[in-house]
C-alpha cells in the first residue's frame, strides 16, 4: 500500500486507482468524485478548510494541498509512546535531558530540573508506555502524584515538557499555540549581575551585560556571606562556622536549617554594609534597569524586614525567597511591612500550593520554576490564577536550552509575565547544545525569540555538542532503558 493509499485508508476512503470499475455506478470518474466529496466532508468536520479553487480539484491535489503542513508520518490519533531515554549534561551542576520516543518516529524532549535525579523521570516510564502522548493532561494527572516540592518534581515536569513537544510536532504547531495562543513574540530575560572584587572590572562586566548582551533586567546576590568577616556585623554566625554555606552540609548544618531556626541576626553595622553594596551596584546599573535581589542567607522574618527596609530607597525589583516558601503568614507580614515587592515560588510544585500565597496577597510576584512547578500547562495556570488576583509572574530558570524553550512557550502564552531568568549567559557553548528547527536564534539582545511556526518546542539536540558536555559520572547518551519498562505498584490513591 502506498503512502497516499494509507492516508486515504485512515480517512475511510479508497484510492481511485484501486476502486473496482464494474457496474454502472463504479466508473473511474464517479469513484474519483465520490472520494472527493467524502474527503471534503471529513476534512470539513476535522477543521480543515480549503480554498474555493480546490473544491473542484482532483482528489490527489486536494490531499496534497490540505496535508502540505502535516508531518506525513504522524497520525496523532494513533501515536504511541515506545521508550524513554536520557543523558546528563554538566550544566549548573547536573541537568538530565529525557527523550520520549514513539511508534511514528517523532520524539519529545524534556528536562529534569538542575540538580535533580534522572531517575525521578525514568520511574514514570512504565506509567506512560503505550499511551498516546497527545493526551497531555490525562497523562499528567496519572503521574503528578509522583512529584514533590522542589527538585522532587523534576521527573514529572520533564515528562510533561516532552509530551507537549511531541504533541506540537504531531499537530505541526508550536507549544504556545496548544496553550491557547501567544501574547508576545519576544520574551524578556533577566540575568545575574557578574561578580568582581575590583570596581573597575565590575563596571566593565556590567557594561558588557547591558550593551553587548543587551540585557534589560538584572538580578544580584546580596548575602550575609559578604559581611561574615566584618567584626560586629552578625550575631551568632560563628556557631555555624565561617562558611555560612547555603548549598551543602548534613541534616543539622546551616545549609539545611530553615531561616527562622538559625538565630543569626544582622546588626545595624551589617545592614549598613549590605546597603552600601546594593548602592554600588545600583550606581553602576542605573535606574532604568530593574534590579532584583536573591540569596541573602538564613535569618528570620524580623531580620528580613529590617534588611528590606534598609534597601528600600534603591527600588529593587523584588526580594526573593527571604524565608522558606511554605511560611505563608510570614510572607504576608513581610509584604505588608515593605514597599519593595516580595517574591517566592521556585521550589513550589503545583498551583494548589501557590494558592495560599496568592489568595492572601502574601506575595507581590509569583516565581515558579517550570521544571518543578508542574510543567508548561500547570505553570500557565499558576500565572493565570495570579493574574486574577492582580499578581504578576516572573519565571525562575537554570538549565539547558530544552527547559529554556519550554519556559519561552509558557511565557509567551501567559499575560501577566514579567521576565525569565537566564543562568548561563557566560557559557559560550550553552546555546550550541541545540539547533532551532526554524533557523532563528534562541535569544538576542536580552530577549528570547518565540518560534512562530516551528512545531513543538522548536529545537533539536546538537548531538556532537551535547556529547562534549556529558556529566563525568554518567557518559551514557540516550541508551536503552528496558529496566524501567515494568510497572510494579498499584498507584491509585483511594480505595
């Protein structure tokens, strides 16, 4: 059977060349006309519209014209998931990329959040094998119970990304179109301010950020680590050691002790020094560029408010994650006490856990990380819900171009969006990890480019470049994963 015959068969039609011509009503001319009418009827029901000239064209021309934008090997209703594979890129620590394969040769790309484990995604393989990836919401509801807060959600979100990529490719439309359409053709990016102990060098780096890289929004880290060696700047810091490291340590370490429980306080001398640092950065950046702030260290609500008030005159764009996200009442107290916008959300999984912060107006801006908030659709829902309450949405991101493009599609489709983080501006190889399928640049002069026609996420992996940056502890590259094929548990949450 030829490809055109297969196509007609899926539509319930016969190919004119194979129609029997015996009998008075089965002439070749009548068969062609009957097929043409039947095809036109079915395509009209399926949402395909044809120009007037093609209403009277031969069936072969009608099929060719109406399917010119469709991937001919993709029949969405018969698409099935056949495999899930992965590789781990050494980017922002470690960032796993997954690939979901299908019976029709098309695949979808997703990304487990930076610093998370690819096994969070691989364990879901047995739950989606044999399923139609275009049923994105149904499959998400099937697997979302296996996600948790922060990086524990990385597997669920990676699968959701890959499903949207597959669905877009199957229907030959960009992911933003599947989310309801786009509000913008460019997505504003925000980036970290470069660090330097030398002020002249710092000024040169900021100039490069603003003029050469074209950034229009910056974010700075302003931690109590900056003042830990200044006598009289902090109270109770030496108990936790000289490092005050936020990212590593055992269960009882400073890194794993929540902010209200450290007993660290900032003295007036320490606040003056922190304000001086912000003043220096603001004097270089100027006031036409929004300047956000993050990574202050672990201290309690009272000190957070004192710090916030000490830097109010510098009109920071936001104060990020001043206390752990689950302390809604503390965020409400902070938000009421400060003029500077208060923000959190990069470690929150699912809209239901954003709702208390939004409903109580405890934050001025929500800040989901799509790779742990639930994926494209759930993040759009978070933004839409916040918009109803008059709250804006910025988006946290630190990963490869796969997750970056998932964020771009979501940001394009969400009205109250402000800016998307880019954490790898200074990695010369980062953009070359992928190739865009429509030839556009991923981003240019401070803005990501929304793919207007490229289906799915609009990217393909650059295999040679990816292999250069595989994590040294796992050099495998999309090897088969049959050990994850079998489902071994009963997953239903009720009796």
